[in-house]
């Protein structure tokens, strides 16, 4: 089922989301709906608060771009992007590292705006799966970028919070308009 995507100004986008304590049938259905909604919107990631759910759950799919990473280790072994897509994670725990790099970002909840954001290039950590297993993931490139963007959503943080002071100033009027 395609879900409506929460837009900027909705207070749920600013909440620190609740831990998923148990993977119920509702969580499974929600995850399927989130993947469907992300694909339909031509997005590469979607977090639960973006569909109005206060939960630490997100989905990512970069299978259209198999060369978007230079490092991808799953449970300590080299893997292909396609092996783990769509990537679903609940209650993720990871570290960021490496050089900080700039990349343009957008968001399905702030559709009119794209802006450059600086983030660490690598992520490494544990991404619990719906079946109770844990994916130990280490990656960089676009995938590391999206994982950080989606995890920010689970903490009520949006990419517009991470742009430079000059860009913030430039976006101020547009954001005020979007907020309504
Ligand atoms: Zn977003």
C-alpha cells in the first residue's frame, strides 16, 4: 500500500523516534508499505517518521546504482550492493568515520529543496533485521550517505539542519514558506 509522505512542518519529523521493541506483523506490513512508497516516489531512502510513524525503522534502496560504493562489507565479507537491497533496518547502531565529504541531498519530505551537506564518508555498525538477525555493515559512498540521512530522521534531524550557515540563510525564506 502506498502511504502518504509526511511533509516539512509536520511535528513528527522533529521527534526522536521510539525504539522498535518487537517485530510484529504490523511492523512487517509497515516495512513493505514503506518500500513500496519509496519506490513509487523514486526515492532512495525512507524513514518511518516520513510516513507518520514514530519508530526507529528505515528502508533504503540503491540497487539502481550498483557502483555507488567503493567499500561494502557485510558481516565482514565483501558484498555487492544488490545482495542487500532493499535494505531494511531497525534500531541501527553505527559509527561514522573517514574524511568529511560534500554531496547534494534531497528529501521526500522537503521536495522543493536540494542542498550540499557535509558528512563523514564511512559508516560501520550493526543494523538489526526484521528476522532478528543483525547485519554488520561497513560501507561508504552514496549508501553511507543515505544511511546517515535516514538515521538522522529517526532522531528528528533533517538534512537542512546540516547545511552550511550561508546555505541556511539562503533557504530560510523558502523553508518558512513550506512550513506554512
Ligand atoms: Zn529525508
